[in-house]
């Protein structure tokens, strides 16, 4: 790379690192500091480390600090995946299974710092590339998978932008690094990579500053999203929303939530309002971040009542699952355990003293 192009590349990367540090500070400065915000800050800082670790002038300038920066750069795809899951899948929790991608890239971390070369290093490199592709691909899948279920309008729009941006970024990074593994990538690839990442960083920063708190932390108004169906509307409900709210509560009281496969579109048609208005009503007034949580607040309450009733003791759990609106036993068991910490069978035995 010529001196002029190298200077431009270094300038772009320096601008990106500065912007990413500011974004991380925004994540950490807002209170309360939630685990989702913490993962966001960690991902942004890891991205900054990646920008430094892929620039020879920046590597030479920071000296011994390259050790922790290299480590963060290598594990950046895993941190990114954690953050994407926390942002787009409200059921995601940092359990042991989320650490598997970190274990898969452990060999290349060890070989990188110990100077191991040859076949072992090549195999670890390929494995790390597969982990990165898997992390990027699954992040896109998660963003689009729960699109229709999402009730937060700002996050719904961001899902589409995120999926497109991640696809482009993933292709750029994997192409440049895979080609660089065999030979030095052409200068235009490195410049395009630096420019694209700077633009995406700035766009993400603008989105973050304009983002409403509920995108990361849940709706601040209305009832907190939980397992109880007795959610109360916000006192600040607009008069124009009251008729729709009354029709919605009447339909839910009549048991419309028992319909298998009930979706936002079909419920909005029953209420007689556009989908976006129903989403805003359920999220803003009742505090639910996704439609399945809203339905589960009714379905699981009825399931707990039936499982606690001695007169229903001979009914199979599957029959109860179908009765409250689930299409099969697996999603019912999963939702029930997430809400209560017990399987339906364990809950029934505890309540009935069996």
C-alpha cells in the first residue's frame, strides 16, 4: 500500500476507533447500567480493538497494549453475537451454552500468543472463521426471526438495517482476512473495509443517541411485562387509544388468546386497528416487548390455574397446552419453565402435593 493510501486508511481507522469509544461511553453512562448495555459497550470496544489490530501503523504506535487489544479483537465476533442475541431475543440469557463459541476460538487465541504455526494454526484459523461466519449468520437470523413478534417499533426498523449491515460487514471482514491469510489484500479492499466500518459506526452512533430507552431496557410506562394477565393501562393513555384498548381487553377476556397461531395481524383485524397501532398499544400501555409475551401472560396464567386444580389432575399436560392456545407441548414446556422455573409436571406435583 502506498504512503498516501496508508495514511488515509490509518485516518479512517482512527476516526472509527474514536467514534466507537464515544459510543461505548454512551452505553456505560446511562443509568441503570443493565447487562444488555454492558454487552453493547463490550462489543463496541472489541470492534475498536479490531480496527486497531488490523492496522500496522496503529499496532506499532500502541506498543505493549497490543496484547489485550489483540485478545479483544480475536473474540470480537463472539461478543458481537452475545450483544445481538441480547438485543433481538428477549429470552436470551448468558448461560453456559453461550460460552461454546468462545471455547471454539480458544485455540487460535493460544496459538496467536504462543507463536505456534503450521497445520495446527491453520486449523484454528479456519475454525475461527467458521465461528465468525456462524456468529454473523445467526445474528442476522435472530434479527429477522422475531421481526413480526417484536412490539417495539424502533427495534423493528433497526432489525432490517442491522441484518443488511451485518451481512455487508461480515462479507468485507471475512473476504479481507481470508485473502490476507494467503496474501496481502489489495489496497482498495482495506480502504473499503475501513470506510464501510466507519460509516456503519457513525450510523449506529446516531441510532443509539436517538434510541428510546425501551429498545434496550423495556418500556418505561404501563405495566411491566410479566406473567400476569392483569396488566393495567398507563394513566397517560391517549383518549384516541381508549376504544381500541377496550376492544382489546374485551377480546382477551373472551379468550381470543386461546386461538392457536394468533398473530398481531389477525388480532389487529379483530380489534379493528392497524398493526402498528396495536403494537404501540400493547407495548406502550401494557409494557410487553413482544407479542408472544403478551399472549403468554394470559395463556400461562390459565395453565397455572388448570395445573393447580385437583379436578383437572387427570388431564394430560398436552391437553392443557392445546387448551390454552399452544400448538404442541414443546413451546408450552419452554414458556412455562421460563416463567416459573419449573416444568408443568413439576408445578402440578408441587401444587397438588403429589
